[in-house]
């Protein structure tokens, strides 16, 4: 059985941030980064939009403004982003203030999905050059946190512990090889998609946690002329009453996409999301963004993830296994959308997620959630007139599963001796830069606990 100083599960920004910090500080460290997909994953792959201002991405349960600011400076120094220019915000900010809405002014960078993929390639190559072993397509199937051993499957012949090879694992060719790997410190950073994996790990390891909150909402798609603020501010951050906000705006070569979530019985449901290509791609004249409401379950204390899963399954049932889309014009009239409602006259653009099912969101979205979302959209239409044009599309559901709240035993996201839980899936971040910062913070804890003598 092979042993590493540090094993990192997950190759998103949290895992990458930790890996770079550890190897920069301790070049001789033996480090293995494991990713279940055949490619490096995480938020860097999807639009690669980064925010460099408090409080975006930093849950106040895990970060103070001072802590976030210090770590953000380190993230920015490493990634060297090109900060986008903002213009004409005073008009929008004044309109918002008059009706009880807040417009946050955030420093942002945007690479686009294609730019994000190029960044990942550079980062992975750089990590390999620093001595990291990277295993893609290898899935962790068990963690013994007491004996500090993980079990995996998908390792190929030649991987360390399965034949003695030492090269980085970048080949897509995998066998059903299994191996056991011992570690001194383990960092688990599975992202939002690994929410259930992390919850199971915490249960098995006896780590106290709550997961009683979830973000629910819709993805809104419209022509840029109906949401012209994106010409001045790429990803405008509006905070509305009733814990509702805009999230992840995309414009230019922008598209709505779907993300698959598999159930233990083999069935699946989908959450929608958005992305955009870089400026090098032809623009399609559209913009999309999420309108989300945070739902916190209190009494009886229940699982936000299970609640969200039930809503996703229900939407898949009514959508014939696909997300549901509905034109604003139909929603206002209290009637469902049909396929022929998406073409002609006022409906002058085709949905970018063409596989979504035309239908009635009101049949599956909780009424209280939908009222909060619709109220926020009416307020936003007052600030940016034109948003609620009849052609505007709402896609449902958009669900963000990042409300795991582990009980940590120190300030570096250590949940059990030698076990660190970081990133969106662990509730320590909500986005690329905060996830990277949480990786740095975990790395700081490891470096501090194993400081060389003298």
C-alpha cells in the first residue's frame, strides 16, 4: 500500500488552491490529487467567472471580512486576473436603493468556458511539474478516517500501488483496478456535485454537521436589450428582500445548460445552470442569470439536500425527465407554455436549452419560493426596465447544493484530526475564488501542524 503526505480528493479550485500552496511551501511533499472524472472538474470549467470582493462567495459562518480579504489577496496574486471595467452603476444603484434592493459593486474577471479550460490545462501541467501526482478517472469508494486509508476504483495498471508506476495519471484509459492509499493528511474538496458523497463521509466518520439550507430558483434568459445592465457590469449582484438574489450572470456567447444528478436507484434529475464562452466566440445577443431564494429549514430540522432532491425529482416527473421552461408572457397569464409559444411575433429568440420541456413552473415550484422569486423579478424590472418582456424565459429548477455545515475543530476547516473538508460542497465557499481561498486556508493548517523543527 502506497503512502502520501497529502491526498486531495477533487480537482476543482479548492483542491487546486491547496495543492499549489502545499507544494510551493514544501517542494518535497508527496501529494496525490484524485478526480473521479476523466478531466479536471469544478467551477473553472463552467464559464470561469471569478469575484474578488467580499462578501461574494464567502459564507459569514466560516469567514470574517478581514479573513476573506487577506485570502482573496493571495488568490488574486496567484491567478493574476484581468479585472473587468464597470460603468454607469450609479443610475442602477439609485433605482435599487429607492425600492429596498442592494446592488453590490464587485471586482470581477471572466475567462469564459473556453478560457477556463485553457487555464485548467496550464494549472494541471504546472502542478505535475512541481511533483504532484494527478489521477483522473479514479473514484474514491471508501475512507477509513481512523486508520487514514482511502479505497479507490478505476486505477489503471502502472498507477502507484497498482504495479509500481510513478507517472501522473492523465490517460483516459482505465481499468476496474482497485487500490488502497494511506495518507498523513486528507483534503476532501468534491464541490457541489459531491454534496452527497461528503455527507456520507461525515456520517461514517462521526463528524457532526447540518445541511438544513438550500438555494432554489430559476434561470432567466432574455435578449441583452431587455437586460442592458450587462453591457456595463458583467455579473450584476442584486440582493432582494426575502433572502433572494441574482447569481451567475452570463452574456455575449451565453447559453443555458443542464446538470445531471443521479439517484441511488439509477434514476436522475436535472438542475439548470448558465455559462458563456469568451469574447473570442461570436455573440448570440442573449443574457442569462439565476434568481435564487435561500430556504432554511428549522423545525423540524430537516435535510436541505433531501428537500431539494425531492423538488428536482418532481420537476423531472412533470418535465418528462427534463427541466421545465416557461415564457414570462405565459406565466403572467397563468397558463403553461407550449412548444409553439417559443417562436414568432414577440417570442423572437429560441431557447438555448432546446431540450427543456415547455410547461408550467407553477405546478412544481413551491408557492412561497415562487412568490419571492416573482417579487424579486418585478423589482429588478423596475431597476432594469424590459426584463419582464413576454419573450423572456424562465427555466426550472436551478438548485445549489452547498449547505453542508460540518463542525470544525480548528480555524483551517479540519473536521477530524488529519481530515480537512473544503469548498462549495463543504459549505466553506460559494464560488471559484472563495473555494480557492478555502484550499489555501486548509493548506496553511497542514503546514502549521507539520512545521519542520528549528
